[in-house]
């Protein structure tokens, strides 16, 4: 798992790349990874999430997500300001300090460095694919994203009643990182919970499949294929 400083560096770097794309890209281009959105919609969502996370750290509660402005210049300035404020706040906040989060304990400010790094990285990739640009994903960082799904998103969504307990779950094996595997089964709290199928593939591809950005056909499936469809349809991520 990357350290807090590394998450913050990813957040700053990828936000800056998004900002650069917004200055020149076709803002009306459709985003396949987020059906119904164009690039401008994606930027307004991501900028709103940055402000939402910033405010959650300040207030200790979940607030409203603001909707960004229209017009390229206004959107670029709004997005850049929100990202800058979030990075600055995270860097001056003790990562071990108590904070409101939607994940399991311990609930500390460190949660937001990780979550916003992955949020921004995923949506940068969405924008790059929408604009037919190359997407480069570090395997270790992608593996951490898979870990976030298995140990944070999935169990928290089961706990809140959003996702059902998976009586027949998945084992996920990352083929480019020897010995790295995860279990998405039961209520997400027992890594020894029984599974009925296994997904194998590179970390970046596994992450995209679990986030419903690409088809499971890019991975090797072992066991009951119906279970794979059931798990992906169960809403293990937002």
C-alpha cells in the first residue's frame, strides 16, 4: 500500500493532468466509462467530489456535492481551485487525526488521501479513454485500488445495506504481482470466506473490470461464470 505522501502526489499529479486536458479537449466527447456523461460532466463530478471530500474533512460530516460551472474557462479555474484546496488541506492535516469517512474503522484523515487519489486516477483514465489517449496505470497502484474495493467499498456497502451478502463470491488473483490476491465474498470481513469463481489478470485490468470500465472478457475466469456476473451486478462499487 502506498504511503499518504504518495497518495497525495498521485492526487496532485492526476488532477493537474485533468486540468490540462480540460484546457484543450473536446468537452462534449462522450465518456464510455460513465454512460450519459461527457468530458465536462466528468470534470464537474470530479471537481465536486474534491470539494465534498475537502468539506467532509473540515466539518466532520458528509455535505452536498457542488455542481461546477459551464464554460471552459470557468470550469478549468473551478476544477483547479478545488483540487489545489484539497491537496493543500490533506498535506497540512495529520493523517492519523479522526475524520468522517464512509469506510470501516479506523476513521482517519488518511482515508481521504487514498480515496481521492484513486477517484482522480480512475476519472483521469475515463477522460483519456474518452479522448482516445493512452492510459498508463502503475500495477502496484492498481492493486491498491483492488484492495480498496475488497476491504473498504464492498464491506462498507454490505454494512449499509446497499450490497447483499455474497454467499457465492469471487477470488481475485493479480497475475502481474505474484502472490497478490483478494476475496470478495460473504460480508467482506472474512478473507477466508468461500468463493465459487476466480478472476485472474493484470492488476490494471482487474481494477477496470471491478469498476465496470471494461468487460470481464479481458480476464481469465475459473469456476462458475454465473457467479462472476452476480458479483459484478451486486454493486460492490458505487
